[in-house]
């Protein structure tokens, strides 16, 4: 079976690297998606462990279509019987980009009608009552190429389940994990996020350091599928539990806002990780750890602080961080002129799409002595 892990543009390499670590060989890496061919045990493992993927899809078929007739006929011609019963409730989601068929709602209803016709013929019945479990079908059209797939996740994979309270501009969990994975962080590396908000980056780092499957605390749409072997998910969960460590880590999150730090403590407890938290304004930043990684997601001037305040904060970051040359710094922001304001060119940049907004991770390597 062909599975496709979708991700934010710019995080494909982190998905591919993680798949390889899980013993899964990617067969194709394209913009915002990495494909692999494997079985349901591997699907369950990928769902529990992938830290930077947004969704996991099971491909049913791909074809080109430029008219509604073509979409209908080719959808109907696919083999839906292995996945859907007459009682399955079929929910169709869709998206279309750079394609002749641009009306997503029309495409969704045509795909649904075609699947229903296919099932009527396959099960020799006139009635598809849809009274049973739900299966989510994804229709994705890009440059007139249609992919029909089953959504294995339900809620997106960034919904780990630990972040129950929100701050005004939180980073998605997948992006938080992506930042950690793009830095030179290892399980025993000290890590500090001095503007940690709801705690996403330190919590994701702690889960990585302790080899905790990020989605172990949630359920997936595919657990309802009647066509997967019994025990698939319980086996994968047991393996994940056995692999976990619960070691004390050198990870600290701080923020100027005491309310944020209260939330961080709640979130870390829910995630099952031990992280140190502190209410502290950036200008009082200090650490006795000799070296490590500073990761942060400061305000951009969009939702928090105005442009003038953001510039002042970025100057303050530079003054504070320059005192720690042995530390790597990794800063994610959507401010285009960040490097001019901060005052040094980054050693490495990675552009990422963040919910329609283009952000860049600027990396400043640690100086060697
Ligand atoms: C974009 S949010 C961080 C969101 C966080 N990454 C998350 O996932 O929830 C920026 C954070 O910077 C904090 N902040 C702003 N100015 C600060 C300062 N001078 N010192 C410390 N924290 C500050 C804000 O309180 C806010 O929580």
C-alpha cells in the first residue's frame, strides 16, 4: 500500500529522516509530501511517531482529470470495496490547486456520488445506508492530477493532545518539533526557549530526548477501520511505551508572562515530560550550562507587539545571545528583514510555510573554542 505523509513546505527532509529512523524507506519526496509503501503495522507506527508530518494518507488511486465526467468515471473505476462497506459513512474532504477543476465542493460531491455508485455495483445492492463507522476520503487535485486517499488521522497530527490551553500566537506542535530537529539538538544537549509561550518547543524537545512517541496520547480515524487486522494499534502503542525513557533533561522554557508559564506546567504534565519553567523577561536571560541550543519563536509584529516593539525586542535578543557564543541559536520569525534588524547574517536559513504565512528559521552556529 502507498502511504503519503504530508507536511509543511520546508519540513520534508525531517519527515524523510524520521521515517528512515523508524525503519521505513521513503520512495518519493515531493513538495510537502513524502511517500512510502508498507503495511498497516507500519501505518500505525508512523501515526504514533511522526513528529513533523501534518497527516498520513492511504492512497486509493491517482489519475488525471480535467472535467467532472472524467473525475466521476475514474473515481468509480477504482476498487473501493476493500476499504468501504455499504454501511460505511463516507465523508469527503477536498482541495484543488492550479487545476481546471477548481470548485472543491463540486469535486467532493462528485467523488462521493462515484464511490456510492461503485459500492452499489460491488455489493449488488441499491442501498448504501451509511449508518456505520466513518471513513474520511481525501480528494487532492494538483495541476489536474487527482489523488484519492483515505485519511488515516482524523484530527491533524499536530494535535498531540497535550496543549489544551492556548496563548495568542502558539507555534504548531509539528513546527516546534521541526525546529528542534533542524537544530543540533541531541538528548543530552541543554536547550532553552526564552520566549516559550505555551511551551511547545521545550515539550517537543523533551519528547524527542526521551524517545516519546508524540501522538501516543491520542486516537486516529484509522482505528475505526474495519479492514485493518485486530491488534494493529495496540501492538504499536505497546512498542512505543517500551521505547520511552523518563530521564531528567537540561531543558528550560521561560517567558515574561506568568500565565504562559502556568500553562506550560499543565501542558508538560499532560505530555508526561519533565522540563524546567521560569517566569523571566528576556533581558534577564542567564544560564550556567556551558553550551547548548537556544530556540525561540519571538513575536513577529503580526499578532503580538507592534513593529517598533518587535525591533527593540530583536536588538535585545542579539545583546543577550551574544553573551553565549558557545550556544547555537535558532530563531523562527515571519519578519522578512530579520537579519538586518538582528544585525548578523545567519549561518543557515530554512523557509517554512506556517498556516499560509512564510516563516524562516535562522540558524546561528555555536562558535568552537
Ligand atoms: C509567538 S509567542 C511564542 C509561542 C510559543 N512558541 C508557543 O508555541 O506557544 C511569543 C512569546 O514571547 C513572549 N515574550 C514577548 N516579549 C518577551 C520578553 N521581553 N521576554 C520574554 N518573553 C517575551 C510572549 O509572552 C509570548 O509568549
